[in-house]
């Protein structure tokens, strides 16, 4: 019962689970300096930000093996492990319809092609400022696929070297612009003028299976899981219903053994979805886990739950990310750790720290201390049994 990242349980230095830190939100901190921070603060490991890595070294199996050893040597120098390899940016770029929004995640030939297109005097239409031409869109998807396959190879070799299942938490985007149709007005038409129109929600899932097939097929070959972080802007939006839609479609396409979830309750609570219910619903499909705090307004707010087109973290928003485990956090770290233990999840839990009202190093240390307090070993007994004579 439950997913196990290691054959035997690995305790954290100061808690039952190993606790890591997600690198993504610390891209402004030099990596060597960041590793010293992890070690001195008492973290057990980290989640790689794959967009910072030299993924071209992982275009071959031999190259990925050598690069995995290189990364692991760095980890061991600081008494750390590498728990997961994040693929959020490339996954979004592959799943979404190409635009400047995903082009910014990719770089390389796709950006050069866009620059050449603009330099030729062409501009996006005023009604679609993020438009990219077809040739640029093709490059976005090709580069994203190549990067994701490199990540699969890297995770495979990190797994072998550390004797643990190193997962790929990430996004899958929302093909066919499905996310933009979450509010059903205007209604989704089924036919016009006697011509049938396909359901964009169904088409989106079909396109996901097609676009990710080269990545998921390599995952099957190498024994790596690709784990969606359910999230607004994804086909599974941070709720139990659309998460089932996603799993059913990927299972039908033949990917049940490699497709699952990276647990992250911060995207659920503000939508009035219980992370505890999510854990109970998908006990075998949670292959890795984040903890990330979220504050949710209890009273009326100026920008509402949808943000009123204000920036992430703006004070008028009806919810904002906060330091996990603080009094502002709407999710309970204790309940999350207890429920993970109840389903038999045995692996690392990584803090994805993001709080626009706290300094990042101090905030990460606070979140780590909160995890250490909340993460007790499971009981293994029934205490009422102790009352018997």
C-alpha cells in the first residue's frame, strides 16, 4: 500500500521523512552557496530545477549516467540526496498550444527563430499579443520533448546511483486551450450549422497522450514516473474531479505504471478542495510530494479568489502562497504528514517555498522547522489496547 521511493525507509536528519527544498524558487542564489545553506540548515536533499541543468549532457544514456554521477558527487559533499527532478517549465511548453508565454521557458533555437521572424518586420496580431508563428511553435514542442526525455534519463541514473525512485514532478499544460474554458460561458457548442464540434475537454486529453507519448514511453522503458502537480492552468486543475479525468485518459493510453501525481495542497485549498481527501482518493498514484503554504481569505477581498488580473502575491488577492506550517497556512502540515503515513507513502517530502512577505532563506528555515515539528513517525500500535489488563 502506498508508493515507496526506497526499499527500506530512510529517516530524515530531524524527522521521520526526509525533507528537501525545491530549487526553483531559489534561482537567484548561486548553486554552490545554496548547497551550503541546505547543509547548514538541516535539509536532507533537494529537488533539481531541470531548466538550470545542462540537459544536453543527457541526450544519450552514457551522458546521462556521467552527469548523474557529477550531480550526486555534489550532493554527497554536503551530506545530501537528490530526491526529484522538476520538469514544470518544459512540461507546460509541451502541453500548451505554442505561444510567447511558453516560448519564454524554452530558449535556444525557438527563441532565435522568433527573433528572426520579428526582425523580418512581422509582428503578432493586436488581438493575440503572445502569438508565435507555426515554425516557432514546432520548435517549442520539439525542444520541450527533447528536454523532458533528457530528464527521464537523468532521473533513471540518479535512481540507480542512490537506490531510490527519483520522480519527475511537473506540469502537462492544457492542450487545445482547454484551461481557458473552465467557466462555461459562452456555453461549449456541440454543433453549429449541422456540423459537429468536438468537446475541447476530451480533445485536450487526447492531445496530452499524443504529445507526451515519447516522454512517457521512455519513462516506461527506464522505470521513471512523471508526476503532474495538479494546478490551475493544467488539464487537472487542482481538484479531484479533473484529476480523475487525467488519470483515466493516461491509463487508457497505456501509461498507468508511470503517470501519477506530485502532491501539492497549496493549489487545492483556495479552490475549496481538501488535500486530505485528495491523498485518500489517490493513495497509489502519489509518487512524490511538496508542501507549500497557502493563505486563503476568510472575508471579502478586493481582487477575489481569481486575482482580479493583479500579480501573484498582490495584497488584494483572495489567496497567496505563504511559508508552510505558519499560522497563515490554510493547510495543516500535521494532517498532511499523518495522511501520507496512513496511505503508506514512504519517501521524501520537499518544501516548495514561496512567500512574498518573508526573506527566502529565513522563510525556508521556518518551513523546515515546521515540518520537523509536524512529521512524527507513525504509531504502529493501537493505544487503547494498552488499557487492557
